């Protein structure tokens, strides 16, 4: 397996089907796979991870006890990538939330931008009281960009939670889970 006994751990998956998103306990299996970018001819250095569920799995979660099975509310965001100088606002029952980014754009084309010193912030505004927090900071990218994969209420506290791809390299995917229920005073979210 990928790690010793990883298949024996207790997993919860964030799945989706035509009825929406839901959390469900799942078993996993792992296997070797060809990495089309890195592997040559007969090399097989990649991994596959499969679940016992037929629906699409967005994320596998282990060791977060607060997540119960069942349907999950998701929030529609206007942008999945927040470039430096941009922001995206959305509202929930819990207040208004603003995602904003800073950084230096070092080159720009019609299709892409190269960014240095990228920072992604979340701000929560409730009853005209604002709370802002830095959630992602990446000094440099290699043909990659921070991408919001999903936003919804995983822990069912009526506050938004996020799955964000924080990869700095085009041949990587690094999904990061941010939960509101784990946030401490002064925080909106906490990286899990």
C-alpha cells in the first residue's frame, strides 16, 4: 500500500452524485499506477486510491471525528481561482464571506499568470464586525495556482468549510481541508 496499513484505517469520503454532496464511511484499496508525466517506458511510480462507493469521491478524510455521515450543503462560488487583486464574495446563514488574494504577478498571458508571494485570505462579516484570516501562502508556483475545489458545510455548523488545492507545481495535487468548527479564537477556518 501507499503507507503501512492505510487500507485498514477508518475513512470518510466526500462523495457527489446527481442529488448533491454527502459524507459516507468507506473502505479504500490502493495500487500502483503509471505517472504519465514522470515515468518512462516500464516505470510505475504513481499510486491509485479507490473506494468501495460508486459515486465520485472528492476527498478522503481520516482522523477528523466531528464529521457525520449524510447530505452536505455546498455553496456556489463565483470563482475557483482568486488571482492577486481579486476577491469573491458569498453569503450564507452565518454571514458574508470574502475570499481575497495578494501577490505579485510576474508575467501574464491571455490564458495564464505567473505569481509570486501569493496569499489567500478569508474574511467573515457578521453584524458589521469583520474578521480576516490568512489561510494560504505560497512563495512561488511552477505553472500551477491555488484552486478552490469545494466550499460547503462539512461539519454541519452552518459555517463554510473548504477543500483547496494548494499545489505549487503543475504535476502535483495537494488538497487541503479547512474546517470552521476547528477554528480557534481569531480564526475563521483551521487547516486540518
